[in-house]
C-alpha cells in the first residue's frame, strides 16, 4: 500500500504514531453551512438572511502499521489516546497538519467513537479517527511587518495574503528619547 497522504497530529508524525492515512480518506473542502431563511406568506420561495459555517468534521481513515500482535495494537492505541486526551482524560485541541500543505494548520479535537477493526488473519488494524474542528478555518503562519515611523503622515502598508478578512494586530513601540503626543492612527481597507 502506498502512502497517499501524510500528516502530523499534535506535532507527531503519522508514522511515529504507527498509522498511515488510507487512500480512501476524503477531506472536506468546506464544512456544512448553517443557513438562515424565513418563509414569507404570499411570497414564492423564502427570504435569505445569510449563512455561517458549522464546525468542520474530519474523519481520518487509518491503517495501523506493525500491528501484528494484540500487544502492538494496544500500544499504538495508547499512544494515540495520549495525544488526543489531556491529563484528566478529556479531549483537547491539537494541531493537524497535512504534509501536502505543511504551512496550514487545522485545530481539531477527538469527537465520537474510535473502535479498531481487525480482520481475522490480517496483519493490520483499521480505524476511523473522528475529529471536529470547532473553528472551521485553516490557519497559516502569522505574517509580520515592521516599520520605523520617522515623519508625520507616513504610511505603512500591511498586506493580508490570506483569502479572508483578518484584522491586523498592531503593536507600537517608542524607541526614541522623545515622548510622542497627538498620535493618530488611520486604518484604510482596500477592496
């Protein structure tokens, strides 16, 4: 079986976990929508009040590697549980990164049921790992822009290279020996 996809979960590689992602894995492009409509009496159809995205559900279809004995299956199961659960035994948020898009991170948590399927006479175990991504967006690395303001009315361009509007986080530091008074910040969003 060739490895079609690879991933890390909480920074641990799939092969270190003792699993491989099966070619049957289907990655949801977008999560389900939560649509808001109202039916208006005497009017055809319905009136739309917009939509939001629901949480994204991801099910990793996995095969256990080196699972030739019940002891190795149990060991692999415990290693996976240690990543998915906190010290109190509760599911916790972990990072999921696919190697094919290594700069993007999904924040997921275990949600559902995780039985291991072993076929009689087979040397591999199979499982479907259900994960929920409460915040349905995928995030890349933060981008930083630094500039030194030396004159009045100086402009500094900050560009968002992502696909969605993201408010910038602005940090100002006075490194000069003089206090700054009457400071005004004007933020302009280009279309």
